């Protein structure tokens, strides 16, 4: 599959998230429960999400990912149980869309990494 890569200027975004640590092959097994926690919080506090849900992945070891899942909201929220506020700073970014099986999502990340290397950015 070929990926179209867009260069974007992202604004500051306020997110409401929950997080978990897992291995890359187990991310999908935790997603539904994590989004249930986030949407439950939003419903209890009558907060409308701004746009689609997010997933932010950070490698914390050779086979561990720290995963934050949530939604953009208009302003910072208060922490509650496993819910926390999380701000994505304004930045330049690369973006693409993956269409296909979740198991092949790594190809999209590879395309983004190749474009970043080509542009000389991280």
C-alpha cells in the first residue's frame, strides 16, 4: 500500500485521556476498555469531544509501549481515577491515513518514519 504523507502545523490540543502500558501486539486488546473509560468520563461530566478519538504511543522499552487514548476537548479537564488531562503542544507534524487491517498499521508508521528521515526531522 502507498501512503500519502501530509506536512501539517498542529495547534495546541487539550485531551482527556486514560493510559496503559502493554506490548505492541496487545494494544488492540486494551483499546475498547480504555475508550469506554474516556467516554464514560465525558458523559458523566457532560463534555462533548472535539472530533475523533486519539491514540498516542510512546516506546518505553524494546517491547513496551505507553499508550494514551482519549479525545480532544475545549479546555483542560480535572483528573479523576484513571482519567488525566494531557496537552499536545503546538508543533509541525507528518500525517497519513491507514486503510486496512490493524495488524498492518506498522506499514503506515514505516512510511511516516521514511518521510521524516527524508526531510531530516524527528
